[in-house]
């Protein structure tokens, strides 16, 4: 089975968020099946092109029409003997040699070019994929461009479109269809949403299968409260919608191998290692070094949909509790200022690290007792999975992938991973934290059981990759 995976970012080449993690891990996991061949396509951003550690070779160069324009396409391939998958980069410096990879005024045109260049490259390479897997709005045009221009060469390919975050949809002016894509007016209805034209709507209509990154989020995006204006479109196409939860790489997220930790540990023997990492984190951040006080971590963008309005509302009361908070991240100025203020009032209980640091993030995951994610919405979430891998018990709002991955811990059976709250409210958050802190303070044996449950859970890509492969096979055999 030949699978093309199209994405606007993928670690380790370039990453801004969770899509970068997925586009790294899922193609690799799929390539490990004996009967698969995986081709990953990425833009050849300036930051990738100028990175001497990324070795590439140019395998093709050609001109491609984009409506009335003629644009250069350079096709590069990663030089690597370690990967079964093949990694390709689409080059055009006018589009991709920018200071940032998103947020440019011509983003619609940039990623329209990228999407068409993938299809054109496949024809020139004489590759005939069975499945083309598209991700988020940046590659949402591939299904319609396939139908409109590449039916003869690639018409047997099935398309899968994955929504990683429905809030970012790709909006353009109606003139875009003819002026950039070269599509006739007959396509207007499949793009039109309100007063604009919407990439994601078109992908939902034209893809063969629609997925998102957790089962709960798949249900939620059919609801006006979560659908960001596309809920009715998605509901009408729910017959081809499924939710497949993300995984993480257990080797990349491993407290036994993490070079940034004061002490390493594993699920077999974690108590001494976590205690040492906790003390080191407290010392590093000038918090009182106390083993008996619970340390609660947060590694996140400081924005409202991550629940920071709720958290900041509760913070006044939380600062009266005998706990320590470590918050790492950047975001909205109001939340940054509120956290800095809390840290200045109670530096013994709040450490606000308004920055990004991969190294410190590792130490937060390892050195904390609890990990708080009060997100209003969360398509899947990776931080709770990383926290679990490091034996840090998650406290989460029951939404999206948080609900699917953090099963509530049950003291009567010793099963489960963390503590959850259903109502998105101040009292709901406080109640979940009280329950977690009660277990921490009163039953060390059960606490150890919960930590071990987290560390031994299968959070890898093995099962999600199997689910995607099964979906591809059903598509190919027309049995979806």
C-alpha cells in the first residue's frame, strides 16, 4: 500500500505545534508495517533549507501552472538510510523562504501552491498512491485539485482529511477559486461559507474519509458549540467521520533516557528518581524544597481555550492551599501578567516561567506530582500523555482527547490514570484538584498505583497506526 502523507510541518524538520508531532510520528509508524510504502511531503521552508544537519538532494525541477501564473517547483528528497519512509520537500523560495511559516497575508496562495505541487510531483515521479492523507487547512485543497486536474493520472487515489484543530480553517475571498486555483464557478458551492470561501469545508465535502484526533472531539465538532461554523457540514458527512486518538513516541518521551533530568527513572522504580527530580525543580525555580508539598505543573500556551481564564479565576483561592504551581508557557498578555502577579505575591507557591524551554518542560513533566489541563476544548492533547509517561498524574477537564485518554482513577479498583471534572467551572476545577490532593496526602500506596498505571499505559502510536491502516484498507476496497 502506497501512502502519501501531506502536512505543512513535521518534526524534527520544523514544528510549531501538535501537527508537527503527529506528522513526524504517524508516517513513521505506518512505514513500519511490512506491506506499506510512505511518502511524506513538506514545504521546503527557508529554515529547513538552511539547516546543515538536514541533508537533501534535488530530484526534479519544473514549472507548474497556478491559474494564470507559472510557478517554479523544486522537488527535493531527504538523504537518509535510517528511514523506510521517503521524505520530500517542495521548494519555492518566494512562497516558503519567510520569517514565519504561518500568518502571512498570502497564506492561501502559498498552501494552494504546495497542495497542487504535491500532486504534480507525484505524476512526474510516476507514483500512484493508494491513499493521500491530508492534514488541516493547509493541505485541504488536495481532494478538489485531485478531482479537477489529476483524475487521469491519480484518480484511483483515495483521500483522507484529518482535522487537528477546527478553529483554523483557511478562509479566502471568492475570487480565489478562479484567480489562484483555476477552478470554474461550479465549485463555488463546495467552498462558500457565509461571505467567504472556506478550504476546510471543501475538504470535508470532497475527501473520501474524514478523521479527527479523538473520538470525543469527533462528536463535539458536530455540535455548534465546538464546530466553529462547520458543525452542520460535518454532521451531514458524519457517515465518513471517525475519531482516532493520537499517540506519542515512548522513546522520545522517556524519563529513563531524558538528558535534561537530574535523575532518570522507569515504571519499575520511579520513587527515588521522581523525588530527586522534584527537589531539583523546586531548587531551580526558587521554590521551597519540600517533598511533602504537592507540585502541580502546567506546560501550555496561555490562552483562554486552554482554560487559563478558569485557572486564573481560581488562582486566588489556590494560593491559599499548601501546594506549589509551576507554569511554563507564553500567550495572551492578560494571562501572562496575572501569573507574574501571582508569582510576585506568593513566590513560595507560584513559579511563572513566561517562556518556552524544551529542557525545562522535561523537568516539569518529571518533577511535578500533578499535571493540570483545564482546557475548554482540546482536540486530542499531547501534554497529558507526556505527563503520564513521566508518572505525573493528570487533572483534566473532560473534553476532546482529554476525556478519551485520562480515565478517572478509581480507589476501589486501583484502575485509571487521573482526575477529571465534567463541568467547565471554577468549582469543577477546584473539586478535581481537591480529590487529587486528598489521595496524595492520605494514601501513598494508591498514589503509587496511579503513578504506575500512568507510566505503564500504552500511549504509543501502535494502536492509532493500526486504526489508520484499517481505514485506508476499507477505503481502497470501497467498504467504508
